[in-house]
C-alpha cells in the first residue's frame, strides 16, 4: 500500500476500532452504572440538581439509562429522576418516590459532570431535564 492510502485508511480504522471497543469517535466510553466513580458522579449531580430546584421535595435517580466517560474524568449521565416523599433538608438515603399521580413527577435528565481529581472536587458542566 502506498503512503497516501495508509493516510486515508488510518483514521477510518481508528474510528472503527474505537467503536468496536465501546468508544465513540469523540473519546467517550460506556461505563457501568455500578462503577464506584459513577455512583459518586450521580450523587454529586443529584445534590446539585436538588440544590438548584425550587421544589420543596428531593429528587432521586430511579433509572440509569446511559453513562459515558471521557478521558479526563468527564461523565455524561443520562438518567430518569423522580420526586420523592422527602423534603429538602432530610437525609436522601432512604426516600421512596411519590406514587400519588397528583404529586408524582419524573424527568429524563442529562448531567455532564467533571471530576477535577487534583483539586478533589466535582463540577457540573451541563444539566438538562425534560
């Protein structure tokens, strides 16, 4: 093969391999929801969501749809969240969600959070719920 052919084929092969190994071309990889770092990211995202929410009730993740990690500790979390019986200020560890249709609310959210490991803190980059 000529040098020009390799220059054209290499990017295509790199993308093909990345997709085959669970990476997308932008450098994201799929991560299991039970990964300890993902659990920390989810807790941070929900703490931030609940702080910013004007609702008197806490929300919690009821379903993880997808978790992607980008090199550099950036996580994109696609989740379903639901309104719980617990009011703000209570401990959210054990909070059942509302079943009463008049009070129940749920949303699909996309949270993008970044872990500044050297600083030991998380940052919310994007939060979008609908």
